[in-house]
C-alpha cells in the first residue's frame, strides 16, 4: 500500500493535538470509530467532498508504516467510492507525522495543495 497517507484537519484541532501529543480525530472520526485518511490520489476528491470551503484546513501527512496494525485498508462506507481507504483505529501519534501543510482556499473556493500531491 502507499507509504504516505493524508488526513485533513482544522488548524485549531491540530494545535490541540500538538499540545496533547496525538490527534484523536474529528467528530466524524469519533462517529465512525476510526480516523479517516486518504492516499495522495484520493486526497483532492476527499477534500472537495468532505471539506469544501473549509478555511484554516491543514493537510497532515503520515508515514503509514509507523502506524502498525491499527491502520486498516478498507472500502469506503457503503462502497460508494472505488478503492481502499486507509482507516486508523487509534489516535494519530505525532511521531508518525511527516509534515503539516496549510491548504489555503483559492478564489474558486477549492483548496490549494502543495507540489507533489496529485
């Protein structure tokens, strides 16, 4: 599977995670029982579907191998989207985070991703 996986986090939630030493997830994550991640190829579609127009959004990149057996590759709920998605059944330890990048909104309302993210 992919070496790096991504989650989209509001800046205030990430600052709280930094203080706590781990990211426990959003309300959606808590509802579903796992932290939602995407591969690089899934990330833009996930942002457009689930975080459209959200200001102060951060892209958090994690090393999948550092997450161990708590990381599962599963179909999207209801099978609505093709492919397997990375789901983390634990908090995200800051030690597994490779980088955190702001995703500003462009004039078109879409998030601007860094170079190298398809």
